[in-house]
C-alpha cells in the first residue's frame, strides 16, 4: 500500500510538472511579490493552502484510483472494439444465466 501511494504521488507530480511551466510560474510569483510585497503574497498562499488542501490523503488516493478505473472501463478493447465495461457486463450476465 505504501509503495502504491508513493507511485501515485510520483505520477501526479510528474503529470503536474509536465503541464505547468515552472519557470513561468516562478517569474509570475516574482512579479506578484514585487507588486504586492512578500508578506501579503505569503498570506494569500497560506489562505489558498487552508482552503484547498484540508483533504486527508486516503480519500484523495481512493478518488484517484476510482477515476483511473473509470477511465479504463470506458476504453475500447482492441479485438472487439467494444467498451471494456460492456464486455464485463456481458460476461457477468452470461455467467449468471448459466
């Protein structure tokens, strides 16, 4: 479980770093600091952290797994060109009826 959690965080961090230009983000932060001052910017950052990060890690992790499973169920099987979820349903009803 611990390794899975670490892999999850590593994957999400990599995905975030791939989508956010860190240099541009730091430059924007420097510009804001120049215009607002360091203390008001830090107070604003702390307010954002309190507002958006009160979530315990276990529900966040389970939500991430749920989202990934849902995405996988709606992918298409290469052999049949049907959704994976529909294939599971068909298999379930075949086994239940026999």
